[in-house]
């Protein structure tokens, strides 16, 4: 019997990816104080945030498996989270313009007895962006709930020249690897 997946995230993108993979799940998100993670080492930051988010969600029974994740954008050793305002979004996009940056997603999967955490990295190269296209983009609501101030799955796709790695990692969840790891927890099977 398959175990029940609990998604410790209210991210619509992560929910869409799990639906796309046809994995039933329930959302159970805890309010996480991300400021308690102070490291600036990228892989440590996304790992610790994914673990923190997953551990703040309680099990209701021993047949549940909790999935949590955190995604950050990094350029020149600086972490780009979600922009707080229009000015910050413009600054982020202007610095990413014409450059290659990294997207890291930390993922934690845990059951009553086991826990697995991993980090996926994808390189993204932007075309050189004109000031007008950045201004137009930040006037939409799109950049404000996304790390790095862009969504590759929507209008932000127009900025992307190429990627190396998992596209879905940039969206917010490396779904191919996640499904393979979920098999180990008896959540997902090929049958």
C-alpha cells in the first residue's frame, strides 16, 4: 500500500509539478521562520531550509511522508531570494542580464523512520536584457513570489538563453529526481 504524501509547501508551482507527475498529495504547511538559517553557503542554506520546513510539519499517522523544498538563485556568490519590492526586482534582473547564474533547490523527504535530503543545481544563462523589458516585466505581479525575481515557466522564459540541468529545478522542484526518491519511501511506483 502506497504511503500518503504531505507537501510542506503552499507553492502553486510545486503543487502543479506533483499533479503533473500524478502523485496524490495533501498540503500541510507550517509557518517557517526562515531568518533562523543564517549561513550564506548556498548548498547549506537550501538544505537547512528544506529540512526546517519539513520538520515543522507534524505527522498525523505513520503512513505519511513529508516533502519539503526551498529554491534560491545565486549570482556572484550572492543569494537572490524573492524581491521585496520593484526596485529590488529591477536590481536582480539587471544583474542577471547577459550572465549565467545558478538555481539551487534543497529537497527533504522524511517518514517516521527515515529522512533524505539532497540539493539539485541548474545553470541558467540570460540574454542581455534591455531596461524597457525589465521595467515591463516588474510591472506585472510575476517577479514578486519567485527567487531571483523571475519565473522560467511564464513570462520570465523570454529572458532565458539556455539552461544546463533540470528545467523543473528552476521552476521549484526537480520532479524527476523527487519521484525516484519517493519510490524509496513507498509513495510513488511505476505500476
